[in-house]
């Protein structure tokens, strides 16, 4: 009697997980997404202005307390009823700008991991519409990011899956590892913020990139590698223009009669 040979998945392989903001690119992708959506007339700055201004400050001083938690949910609320196609139309110019901001040091690390045959993923709280395209352009395997609920091509203002921030990043990575047969004990993770701790603690090789004070303390205490990249200066004028334009728009929205 013939019997079929059992199917084996093979040995688990290491993978690599990169945070996006201040790890792959400079600054806050969520705030850039919100700013682009505002310029396109898709969001009301009165609803998200304060959080976006805090995101602009993130470009200089790092992640302030729960910047991502406050910004993207507000953006999702204010795009309720908008067609997804309208936001997809923003991807080209926005991703092109983010590609200019990509850290060459991180891209070299990515290239080394790819040469070693490791799957590499971007893990971000930002919108999947933007992060997925950016990951593709940079040569990543794929992306884990926040997914807004869309019904009949229109945003409902709700999330389709949990917000990919903090512990939710780690949970999404754990599920992906189970699906892809990754060995997390041999895997790498790169992050800059204390909010990345759950992701960093999940893997065997956590690496802090330009860490904020809280993450730096933990990394030094636990003996994790800490990498400091030089801060680029080519975006200084663009940051000033963006901050000035956003501040003016926020002020106009704030003082406009409702």
C-alpha cells in the first residue's frame, strides 16, 4: 500500500524587521502622509492640526509621547467617506519624497541582509497604502502597517486591523513568523524608539538605531548594539517650509468660524 511522504516545512529561517520613522527615513511618515492629505483637500486640519504639528517636531527631537497614537487615528476619522482611490493618488509623490529621505546607512544594512538571503520587512504604524509602496521601491520583502477599513472603495473611518504601534507591532510580527516559518530567536529588529521595545524584545538580535533616551537606557542596560547615524542637513529648508505652511494652515483653520 502506497503512503504519501509527510510534508515538512524545513528549518526555520531568520528574518529582519525595520521600523520606518527615524530608522529607514528621517522624521514622521504619518505626519507627512497627513500633510499631503491636507494639501489634497482630503482632511480638515482643524481635526488633526495639533497632532501633525507635534509630528513635525518629531523630525527634530524624536518621537514625543504617543505621537503616532494621536495622529493616524485622527487622520482616519477625518477621511471617513473619502474614496480610497483619492489617497492612492498621493502615493507617487509622497513615496518619492520619502525615498529621498531614506538613510543610506540603513539601506546598506538592508542590502547586506538581502545578500544573506534574509526576508526583510518594514514594520510601521503608518498607513499601509504608503508603507507597502515604499517597501517595494526600497527592495523589502513586504510591509506590516496600519490598515484602514474600506467598504465599496470608501473609508469608513475605522481600522480594519489593530493599529500597528507598540505591542501590536510585535503581535503582527509573531503571526507573520508563524506563517512564514521564521526563527525569531535568530532574527534581527531595528528600531529607534522606546515604543519599539516589544518588537525588539521579540527577536534574538535587537539593534537600536539613533535611540531616544528611554530606548538608549534599555539598550545599554541589556547590552544591545546601539548605532548612531549622522543627522542629514539637506532637508532643513524643506522642514522649515513644511512647518511654516502647516502652522499657517492650522492657524487659519483654528480661527475660521465653524
